[in-house]
C-alpha cells in the first residue's frame, strides 16, 4: 500500500499546485489554454517520437498482449458510444469525449510507475506495446470520432466532413509524431544526440505540465452537479475497460502470465493526463478536468484493490 501511495502522491501534489497557482492568482486563468497547447504540440509529441524511435518493435511484440489490449479497448469505445449516445442521450461531441475517457489510459506516467512496482521484469515491454496500440489505433480513432462529430455539429455536410476529415486528422500533432516515430524506428535511423536530448527534455516536461493544467482547470469548476455525467466515464475506465481486456485474454491462447496481468493493470489506469486538453479544444474543459480528477482519485482505491487481490 505504501508503494501505491508513493506513486500517486506526486500526481496529486502536481494537480494541487496547479489549482493553488490559479486560485491564488499567481498564474492567470487565461494562461491555461497556452500551457495545454504546449503539451499537445510540443511536449507529448516529443515523448512519443523519442519513445517509438528508440524501440526495436520486432523484439517487444507479444501478439496475445496486442490483441487483448486492442480488442478490449475497441469494445470499450463501442460500448461507451452506445451508452452515451443511445441511453444517456449526450450530444455527439460530448459522447465521443466520454468514450475516449473510458478507453485511453494514463499509460506512460501512471501505468508504467505501477508496473515497475509489481511487474518490473515486463514493465518496459508492456509499456511499449500498450503505447503502440494507443498511439496507432485508439487515440487516432478517438480523435477521428471527435473531429467527425465536431464538424457535423457546426452544420457541415456529410460529404464535406468526409473530404476534410483526413486532412484534419493528418495535421494533428499526435498523429504526426506517431508516424514520425514509427518511420524512424522502421528505417533504423539514429537521431543526432542534440535532437534526441531535446526530445527527451521536452517529453519529460509533458507529465508535470499536463497535471499542472489539470489542477489549474479545476478552479471554478466544482464537481457538484456533474457527478451524474462523470460516473459512467469513471466506471467505464476503472472497471469495465480492465474487465473487457481480461475477457479477451481469457478467450485467447495463453501467453506470458505477467504480460496478461500487465495488460489488465494498464487498462485499469485512469484516463490520460491530457484528457482536459482535448476537452478544451471542444468546449468541455471543466467537465473533462473534473472527470480526470475524480477518476484519478478513485483509481487509488481500485488499483490498490486489484493489487491486493493479486497478492
């Protein structure tokens, strides 16, 4: 339990510092979108390029892990959209944001730290495969849904949406960084030391600034009145997503038991720390920041219970 506390405490401290900075007016509230764009356009793309370009993809691939994590995540997106659109009757952009929140885990910052504590032998391999699934499939699919529904919401015709959608997706900094990292790795290109160091420095900043932005965004956005909207996302991310991944593992031929556990644990992590940054782009900053905050707090309990059950 102390190990879990040591992992989660810095996360909550950074969120609290961001909240205190804006609450005390040391940082103006208007600066938050700029910090969010720094993470989205510079820090996180640098992390992705640096991670993917340094991977020997052929050596880390375990087909069972890839299939379980990918299929479980795709099922979660589908169920999330079904719930939010058909049952909760959310408008399409918000429904897409909720489905994204239920599916995309905080893999590099929260998940990897947990794996190092309990499955250090396979932590790096599991991180690499999970990031491949998320960056090549789940995040692009989530962004495609968001762009499609956002374009439709402003009255754009279906034909025009379908024509412009690939252009808008391909211009996204995350898609560009994913493609660049895969190409560099596939061609076995060695980046100059100065470039590699710059990417590493920018990548390291992404976690701290993203968490700072989360806390800053919570100023003036109380949870009261939004719990009914947050709860389905919280349950989907912390409970249903890992259950779906576990179900796919059970149906597949056996593979390394430690990697099986790693896949379930990564699916049980709270959503990615830049979730509110996506929310800001589509007019739902407060909702996404509050959802991430409450889900991250609750994850302390759910992950602890999973680890205690495993032990």
